[in-house]
């Protein structure tokens, strides 16, 4: 059997580039078995093969060269196990974040396709919702919609709430008496959160689980007309409300005022 193998031979055996093998030497990860003093050529004995093999496998798992060097230097499987345990936790966190992102994508796809159904327009209907969670910004004496929107964004992006995980799903909590007169009067502007928060704040609100009476309309422009909804509520003598919210559905991405809103009322 050959005593030494050149960098070129190691490169072909393990499909490493010559540059990478030199880099492993420079980083102190895998030292050559012998260096020719005259030529500076590096040579590796068969005993080094296990290091190249193990390095290739550990790199495929995502370990850094520094981590691999620590493992090789320690010569201990315990060090390897500690690093692998930490790597597993990191990968599980990544999977969790990817899963959350996929759920957001699915939610957003549903959001943008929901009002493609023309059967929902100008009719009163019911929808079942699980418990939902909101961040709300109180309108107080603010009249201009633009000022309400600025205030909402300023508050939810503040340091105190910057870690909240939310959908881009805006809405308004509404006043029932004004709504029954066909008037748009928001109590607060809102944005839908992904999940329940473990903090106490007047800005956080729970939308109860239940069947909501719904009606879609262009809430912010001159086409705002909820006569069928008012007629239905009066006809069925519905008076005591738990929650009234209007959620935006961006069927028009360019014009803020021409988006459809779905009014949802829980009695």
C-alpha cells in the first residue's frame, strides 16, 4: 500500500477541491502527514483518511470547520455528541420557523383568494371562527383614517411590541349604534396576531370563538352600503353584540380606499 497520497489524489478520492484541502490545513483541521521541505508539497498517509471522511460527513450536517476542529482536537465522542445535540436544537428551531412561514404563506393565499367568490357580495352570511387575537390602537378623538393608520403602525412597531408575530390583516373595531345608522365609526384600528400573547396590555384583545354574522362592503369609499345587513339585524331583532369588527381584504393592492372589508358581528 502507498505510504503517502498527494493533495490531488485526496481531492479525487473525496471530491474535495485542492483549495479546500489546503484551507483545512491552514485552519489546523487536518494536518498533512508530511511536507516536502524543498517543494512544499503536502502528503497525507492513510491514517488521515478517517479525518477527511468524518469531515465530509460532519460538513454535510452543517457543522463549521471550527466545530469540527474542536472535535478532532478533543478526540472525544462526548464533544461530538454535545455539538450534535446543540445542532439538533438549532435545526428544530429552524424547522419551527419554516413551519410558521409556511402557515403564513397558506394564510396569505387564502386571504387573497377569499373574495374572489362573487357569491359573498351584497348578501348576509355566517362564518365560524376559532378564537382570534388582535393588537388594537385606540382611535380616541382621531378622525382622519391616515392618522389612525400611522398611530397603529407606530405603536405595534414600538420597542415594547416589536416581537409580536402578526399577519398583515388590518381591521377596525366598530360602534354598533353608528353601524345601524349606516355610519362608519371605528373604536380602534387593529391588526390580526398569529397567536395568543402572554403579556397583559390594553392593546391586546381576544375575538371570541363563534358564528359571526358577516357582510362585505367597500367600507372606506362612497360605495359603502350595508342596508341588507341592517335590514337582517332589525328583522331578526338582534341587539346585544359581543364583538363587531371589519377586516380588510386587499382585492385592490394599489388603492387603500377601494379594498373590500368584511364586517363580522358576534351576537
